[in-house]
C-alpha cells in the first residue's frame, strides 16, 4: 500500500472507527468494568476484550484496573494536601516552644538572682518570680522530656527541658546570685556566661586548699571570740557572721599575685578591720591586745594615738607569682571617704611603676552594705572609675552585708532598691551576691570577680 493509500485509510478510521482518541475514556471505563465483572458489559465488548487478552496472553493475569489505581493516587494526593496544614501546625508549635525555652533561659539570666540562696539567716521570705516558672512561658509538664536547642546556654547544643531547668537553677539560683545582663557589651556578657554556664558554679578545691579555707575561717572566728570574752564592752566592730571575708581576701591576694599584681591597696571602714589586720596583713596579735589594754608605744605608732580600728598597716605576702606588697589605708574619717584616697594612692603607684593598664597595682575596697547605698562618695568614685585621668584599671569592691545597716531590720526602712549595689549598675559593673555561710561559693565568686577585673580592667 502506497503512502497516499495509508493516509486515506487513517483518515477513514479516525472519522468512523469507535477506537478513535475521543472515545478512549469511555473504552477504558468499559474495560475496567470488564476486569471487575465480564457480565457487566455487552456480548460484543466481552468478545473484543477477551480477544485482547488472547492476543496479549501471559499479561492478562497481571492486568490491573487503571481507574482504581488512578483513584487511589487521587485519594493519596487529597490526604497529602489535608496533612500538610497539620504538619505545618506542628512545626509552628515546636518553633513557639523553642522560643519559649530561650525566653526561660533569658529570664534566669536576668532574674535568677532573686531566687538564689544568698541569705544565710533567711530573715525575710523570698519573693516569688513568675518569669522563672516554665508554665509562665507556656511550657507545661508535658514538654519536660522534650529536647530543645539550648542556644548560647551551656556546653550542650540540645537538652531536655528538665535538664535545662535543673541546670539553670543550679547556676543562677544556688549560693551565688549574679547580676550582669545590664551590661551592654556582648563580649563581657558572653565571658561571664562562659564562666558559670560552661565552667559551672562549683569550685574544684584540693583537700589542702579546703583545709586552708577552714583554717582561715577558724582564725577569723577565734579572734572575734577571744576579743569578745577578753575585752568585754570595748568597741571592736566585729566581723562575726562575715568570717568568709578572710578566706576571700586570702584567695584574692594569691590569685592577683599569680596574675602579675605586685601591689594591692586595701581600703575599708571599721567592720572587720581588726580581723583583716591580724589574719591578712600579719599584724601581731600581741600588739593588738596591748592596744586593747591601753598600752601605747609612741615610737611604734609614730605618735598618731589614733584608735586601733582607724590605723593602717603594710606588709609583704608570698604568692605563686612572687611577693605582693599589701597596704591597708588609714581611715581616720567616716566610712566610705577612704575610697577616693585609695584610688589616688593606686593611681600614683601605677604611674610610678609605668603600669598604664592596671596590671601590677590592684585597688580593693571593702564596704558596709548601708554605707555603700547611703553615701554619695561611693557614686562619685564609681563615676570617675573609667575617666582617663583617674582610672586605675578597675576596682574589686567587697560588700560585707550584715543586714543591720542604719540599725534597721526591714529593707523598706533601709533604701528604695532591692540591693545595696544598684548604684554600681551605672558603670555596668557585674554584681555577684554570694552566701557568706558557704566559703567555697565565696571563693568561686572571688575568682570570677578578679578574673573579670584583670580581663576587662573595669570595676566589679
């Protein structure tokens, strides 16, 4: 058959055959019915479809109803479109929960100190902070075992909510309460977080170091008890309740010496001064007792005749980094007025040594809680702490809070702020509140404070 004849035949079949393309859906439907029930189609179609099975014998047994297959795929597609919103909804819920976990972590960084165990005598009930409860952030008990990303918190990149919460309480609500989120420098905040969240709040001490701390506490307490019994009724401005100040200063001096400090100038008022003189600077107890008994050596005291808790002293102390010269400034005036005196002395010593960054000479100021909050010279000294002509590379401030300031027992009668340290926030100094009945926590806080000062050359 030539090409023209084939063309005419195809044209004829397209115009007249029941098998032309437009009839395909109809024929496919008939064939589907035939596969399910041959008697459901007419005799002519039964013979035709049977002849197809005969022609393609070997495949008929495996012949599949295409319409049913198509219907199943249509149903799967429909289910997929219905399941997608549910999947997206679950993802949105997980994202919401993740944000809530990060908000919870941030809440502990900001306000964990309000739930910290920093009051040894528990004089007043602790205020509850709703922000620190997971439920406040929409994190119910059903999510406690779910794993979340920890963001910048701690070493683990992911942890269960239970683990995150336990770690937050351990770090921010233990014996150290930390205020540092008022600092604008991200570098400084990350440094502090690394010290606590990665390093942990526990300080690993050797048995020898623990014995040394115990000896320092016993020495401080023993001196106070002896003076109380031996010299009844005499003014001595006892350190009782704050004996941890002695191991604190000992750790501070040793660590500063190991970090390159060669001189430390101390300034303090009356509270605990006699204890510091004997147990830190090495003043002879015999000379102290003679002063209590009214004996006065004009040559030794250079004719000052001042009361014993105003007098200064100096000595050298051995450290791992070499000898460190200690100076306790005379303080014959009222409480905090010694602060700028100490800063001026440190600045002069740094200038003489050519110490332009404050590495070799360290100022340390010891305050009473109410004096720190109530005397304007504290704010004035802080305000000059970073001025170029007056800076000493940062001061370590130690506040001994005996909770009796101004002879009052209620904080609403003492001041308008939660803590006596609020004024320090104006120079963005980090603030560490530590329970004085836990010397190991005091040592940890001391290490963080000194390392911060040496790292960033700012007050702490």
